[in-house]
């Protein structure tokens, strides 16, 4: 056998096995495929590079000697504290908005004392996520130094932790406080369980009760409507405020559009603007939910890898709670990972961000809680494994048999949506959104193959929402107004009522000369009136279609009688024949 191959095999056997290797490889493969799928591969390659760096740091931390791991933890803590100070001095606090005026006041004073330097700024939610992930290391390292009577290290840990906490305060991120609170609560529960419920049966009952209470609380928040309030609202570039839950619903629609393959790395923002809220300017940089964003960009393989990795890390936590002693740094890693995970429910602080390598470091320390190979349970007997495989195959076959039509239709829709977005968005520049406009690109581009894929999906599942909406969008851009209305009436009659469907149906009704019905369909959508006013000018008046321009402005004024643009353009069109 080749000597290089023998050396490689010896190296692989020498590497620590954590159980995360396979899901991590699947995630990387999925991300690599998503680079090829993306409409713009340069940002996608940058995002992929961050994923590779995070994976490399994970393997590095896991395989460091124990003494060097301690040094690495101290370095990570000090870098996090330095980052907190650097960010706090660079952030523009006047740009806000902040939850508390006193935080803004302190920040403005910092800006006056330390003038802002040139260079890219990091969003407070992203910066705060990094600080939150590093904070448990200060607490754990400080406690270890205290137990060993190392006064200098206690002071260092206390000082760095104080700097990180100060940075968290100045970042003023609601999601971070949710993550910190959840981490403190979980740490308290873990301490109680290890102190009084260490027996296996008692341990299971304790965590079963805790999980049941958590599920009841989540159900109560959803049922009462408090989830909407707690999730908070997001300001858009125009100053409007929209809830995170509305954004999550729109993101779920995109995940359905690109269910199997994903839309490609670094593709959420423009896909969301173009196909979810139907505007020409990106509304938000991300979905404000890391798990949803991964599914949208990497498809089902990325989501499966994430779920697999979650199961593995939960196994680490279970081992940590059941073993008498594990390395202190494992607790820091698990706490940082839990905090980042909870924060990831309401923010995208790492995925696709420059801070993503931080997660690799935290994962590496959390993996110290993984059981040694010798302590792992033996594999199931061959007969049991075969039985499990047969049961799994039977479940998959039954699922495919029952849902074969939606699955087949979803595959064609996925391919059609991917082709449409790659053709349209690769030509569109949101910084110069009217040279050319997205509507103009859609009208002149050859989208026949995408349309044939959507029609194929409808031949299998006649009420497939994505196919109906995408076909209607293309028909509207190409002036095929009766066809656009027919597609959307099918969707409407099938019971679809979410925001995107209402917007497209409203457009089709305006084009059909039914502004009153369009306004009725669009009631409650805050940006619908302004969007219609702009469409009346850009889509119709500039193309010489005065009648439909008037319909658009009439619908806009029914939705918002105070819309000045629509009122002025309509008045001028009626009196002088020009807006």
C-alpha cells in the first residue's frame, strides 16, 4: 500500500471521533453544491469559505492536546473581549433604533469620544451573537482559576467577562437576552439535575417534566399571540416595521419553492424581495431565523445535516449530564452552543456572516463532552440493524406512495424556480434597480423552460401554489394579463391567502381593470398601496398603458387615501393626460 495512504489512515485513526464528522461532511457537501446553484457565485464562495474555516477550527480544537486546549480557550476569551471593545467603539449608535434611550446616550458619547473609523460595520445582532458565545468561557475559566487559587487568571477572566457584558449591553439585542436567559435557566436545571437527580430513571423523569413544561409554554405563547410581541419587529430600509413571524412565514414559502436543492448560498435577501414580498429593493439581509435560512439556501440536505448535527450535540449534552466528570471547557462549549442556538431562532448571527468561524471554535469545545469510543454502546446486532433498515425503507416507501404527487410536483417546481431566479437575479442590480428593472428583465428573458417545468408541476398537482404564482408573475411581466389572472384565480379558489398570493392576485386584478376588488384583496398589507402607486408609473404609464396605470392608482388610493404619489399622478392623468 502507498506510504502516503498509510500515513493518512494513521492520521485519521489518531483524530478524536466526536460523532459530528459525518453530518458536518454532509453539510459541507450541501454547501458546496449550493455555491454552484447560486445566482451570484462570488458571495456564495465567500460564504462557503467561512463554512470551511469553521469546520477546520472545529477539527483543530478537538484534536489539540488538553493543555493546548486550555490555552486556546483563554485566547478565544481574550479575542472575544477585544472584539467587544472594538465593536463598541466602531458602532454608530445614532443610527439606532435601540430599545433603551440610555444605551443610545452612552453610545453617542462613545462616538463623540472615539470617532468612527472607515470600514465595514457589523450589525449589532451579529456582533452580540459572537459576544454571547464567548461569555460562558469567561465564567468557566474564571471558576476554574478560582478553584486553583490562580488570582491573576481570576482577574483576567473577570475583566474580560465584564468587557463582554458591557458589549452585550451596548449591542442591545433582544435575541441575545433571550439566548442568555435560556442559557442561565438551562445551566440552573443542569445543576439541579446533577445534584439531586443523578440516578438514570430520576434523571429521565426530571428532563421529561422540564421538556413538557417548555412545550406547554411554547404552545401558550403561540395560542395567546404573545409570540408575535416577544419575537419583535424589524425595521426595513423605508422605516416600516414588520414582525419576525411574518418574515418567517415568507421564508417558509421560499423554503417550499426551493425545497430539495435550496436557492444557493448568499441568496436569501434578493430572492425574498423578488419572490416573497415582490419589491425591487432587498428588505432584509436574512430571514432572522438561522435554521430556516439554511433550508432556504441549502435545501433538504443542508437541513438534514443540521438536524443530524443537532441530535449529535444533544447526545453530548446527555453524556455531560450523566457522567460524573467532564472537562470544564466542555461545559463552556455546550453553554455557548446552546446560547447561539436559541439566539439563532430569532437572528442569523453566524450562518453566512463573517463571524461563522466562531461557531467552529465553540463546537470544538462542546465536543469535549462526547463519550470516548471505548465508552460508547456496542453496535446493534446485524439482525437488528437489518430490521431497522427495512422499517425505515418501508416508512419512506409509504410516504412516497401517499405523497408522490406533491413530491413530484415539488421537484419540478424547485427546478423551475431555480432556473427562473438564476436567469433573472443574475442580471438584476438592486443598487440600480431601474437600469434595467426586474420587470424588464423578466419580460425580455427566455423563461420558457422554467414555465414548462411549472406547467409540468401543475399537470401533476393542479393547485401547486409556487407554480401558479411564478407563472402569473411571468405572465404579468410579459403582458399576458388574462393568463396571469387565470393562474391566480386558481390559487385563490384553492384557498391560498398568504401575503405573496394576495399581492400577485391584486396585480392581476388591477391589470384586468378591477381596482375595487384588488384593493379588497390587498387590505391589511402595509406596503401594498405604495407598491401599486409605483407600479402604475413604472409598469404601465411608462409603457404607454394609461388605462391600467389609472387602475393601479385608484386601487392604491382605496387602500391608502393619503398616498400622495398616487393622488397627484391620478389627478394629472385625468386632467392633462399625463401624471
